[in-house]
C-alpha cells in the first residue's frame, strides 16, 4: 500500500476522501500528507461562489460543473455546508443533484461541515482546496453560504470570487449583499427568468459603478466587478459566467497580482500556528496551567491578555 | 480626566463607546482597560439571539429590550452585523427602531461589523459583552444573523442561547436550522401571527423531542430546548420568552453548569494568544522571516505546518 498522498495523486478517490477528512480534523497523518502534496498545488483555478440562502448557488455550481466538463477540464467542489456535522448537508436536494456527476472520475464533490474546525473554517476549506489542486483538479469551486464572517473569508480566499444574488430579496438580504459585494470579482444575478432580474442587475451595476466602498489611502482601489445574469436551472448564461471567471484569472496572472495567494497563505499559517498552540496547551506538562488559566478567566480574576502573556512564557519552543 | 475604564464604569456613555471601538480593534488601550474591568464582569445574564435572515430577530430584540426595562433592569445589546464596516448596518430599519430607546440611560446598543476582527468575531463580541457586563448592565443580548460559523459561535457563547425561527422558510433555511438547533437553549417561532406558526412550532417540538442530535459517549446529553411562539411586532409572547430565559439561567446556576463560561474563556484566551502571535510576527526583528514564510507558502515550496514549526522556534518569549 502506498501512502495516502501518493494514492490520492494516483487517482484513488477513496484515499482522497479519507485524506480530506484528515485535513478537516487536522490529524498528524494530514500534516504528513500535506508536506508531500503542497509542492504540487498552485496550478488549479480556485473559484469562490458565495451568496445568501435562496439564491440558487448550489444549482449554479452544478451547472458550472457541467460547463467545465464540456470544456474538458477536471473539476472539484468544496461545499461549505451551513448544517451541522451530525444532521448533515447531504440531504439537501441541490447536493443530491450534483451527485448526477458521481460516476465521472473528473468530478469530485466534497461537503464540509461549517463548525468544529480547529483553526477555523476558512483555513480548513482552503487547505482542502489545496489538496484537490495538488491531486490535479484543474478548477476548484469553493461554495459557501455567504452570510457569515468565515464564509465570506472562504470565498474571498479564492483566486476569483463570484457573488450570487437573486431578484426580489428582502431588506436584511440587501444589507448582507453590501458586505458581500466588497469581496466580489464577479456578481451574478441568478434566477434570471424571474421578474425583476434585469432590474436587479441594473441596480447592482449602478451601485457598483458608484463604488461599493470609497477608496482609502494605502488600500488597493475598490473592485468594479462585472454583473452577469444566469438561470442555473436552464443553463442560460452559465457558459458566459465561466468565461468571465477565466478572463478574471487571466488578468490577475497578467498583472502579477498575488494578494489573494498571500492572504490564503496567511490564513493557513495562522491556522497551523493556532493548531500548534492548542496542542501545546493540551500537552500533559502544561494542561494544569492551561486549565487554571481558563478557570481564572471564567471566574474573572484574570483577564485574557494577562493570561495569554503568562501562558506564552511557558510555551517556549521545545 | 479619569481613565476610560473608570469613566465607562461611572456611566460615561461616550467613554464606553470609545472603549468598545478599542476592544474591536484590540488596541493596547483596550488591553489596559480590560485589565481594570475584568474583575467586575460575570454578573450580567448574557443572552444570545440568533436566527436566519428574515426571522425578525432585531424586532424581537427591540421588544425584549422594552420587556427588560419594564422589569426595571438595565440592558445592553451587541448586534453582530452582517454588513461591512463601511456600508454599515446602521441604515437598517430595525436598528433604527431600537434607537427609540436611545435616550434611556439604562439601554445601550452597539453594532459590530462582522469582518476584520483580529482574533475573530466570536472573541471580539464576547469581550465587548464582558465590558458591558463590567460597567453594570444586568442583561446583555448578543444578536447575530445565525447562518455562519462565527455567528453560531457567538450565540453559543452566551449563558442562554435563543434560536429564532419564522413560519414558512425555504429548504436551505431548514438545513441551517438543523445546525442552529444544536446550540439552542430556547427556540422561538417569531411572526406568530402568520399562518403556519402553530404548525411550525409543533414540527419543531416533534423534531426536538426526537433528538436533534444523538447522544454521544463522553458528551453531555443533547439539549431539549423549549419551543415558544412570539409576535415581536405586537409584543405577543415576549414576556413569556424573557421569563423562559430567566428560568434557563436559574437552572444553569443551580446546576453549577459553567461549561459556557469555560468555553467563553477559551475563546477569549485563544484570541489573545493569536493577537500576541500576530504582533510578534509583525515585530520588525521577525518581519522578514514572517514574510518569507508567507511567500514560501504562497509559492507552494513550504507547507503551512513546517512553516509554523519554524516560526514558533523564533517566537520564543522575550
């Protein structure tokens, strides 16, 4: 038997699935595999797809998979699922629909639970995407329900971030949209066959040309994302969307813009550091000190910063 | 002029507002203030209110504020806003409605942006709640749009976690619900005057009595949260909801159950540790090494774990 990383790279899908579970749980086996796989990553086009519930993101991702396959490239999906590890997202209709591609060896779909990730969801998803990249998938979609901080971070960590809207969303959704738009490279109004789709697209274009966010000194100029209309259920506009993601990627490579890659690297590094710190806190030699610190914070006799400074003094490298 | 912590404790609301901004940004001034304030925290009842967009959470929080005030207690709200720091949540109608209490000195409302928190949103919100607790507010509501990982963590960090539902939500919302219900101490079907409210409550009760999650060895028994119906716009059921949160708190204190307090302490400690690590990485003496590590990870010549181990070796206490 070869090691999991080599097996996954050789096309063993069960080995890949087990490896991704190990990555989610940050096991020592996952670390060893990552050391092997990391040099092979960096080739895939990582596309984040995010939007509020009800915009039809999963159906759109399913349509994008078909489109990528029509072009002959292999494709993987990391779907960050808002449901719990237990109650699972596999029951969702959209997820089932995607399984239509279950027998295609050049399609791989992975759902990740959105809670319980040591070191954070964003880092775990990004690492999972790096694994799929390293084993040879040419396009990797990172699909999230973009209403939470972590989920927006996941989408923003992609090379190209697509924010999905739908016509006729409520007020609270509008507000969420404003936050999302700041991370968008492309904006899609899905459910394009519904009344109001053209109007929603026009409003978004006006909003975006006025500037989602004012330019700030020392910061890169705000994005001016293109607005497209799709109807994922019929496939209308999906080829154009995929082409737009490719244009974005080509521009990014031509500009030598590696901010997203550095941001991804920082998220992964911080997650690894935090993982190491947590492990050190749980080391039997330090467990009593760590527990005493937690108890003291909980009892409000010690503030977290003083506790952190004291613990760091005992966390010297071994 | 007294220091900000003392001024905030003496009732200076502008000093309090500035202090909370410092807490959001984790400035050195905030650390100093926290050292002063921390011993005074631990008295308030921290109530998390979470739910999907469109369930009427903010209106419910506004109604709860009125109810708490009717009982004579002081109340603060930390509203974790899904919108960006720039486009802001202050334009939302519900937030404006809450401002009706703006002239009441025993009510304080604070919106927090959901992105850009060094050390994470959950920790920043929990620390803000600790400050409000320390300056004397008797009830602190932590309101989040509960569809993301961080937002669920915020709500779950409260003493009492209330999950808000509404009748007639779509499929994707149903799935989100399953994840949320695991952290619920109380479940509320809001918009109780809509058709289907009673049926939704009955379904939730059936779902909850069947067990949201199976019991696992070594884990506490799954919660069996009470299900209530409210109509926040008319105030119907709001007094009962507040009473239920108080019963939950009383049971928790009687049982000596301090798991939520220890979990909060751990979140705050990890955030403080991460903050210290980030600061050390940005220390001029180490900046070059940190940037080289990021570049190497981004270029896939170094995996994050190896980079973390190397950096930790240079992060020895000073």
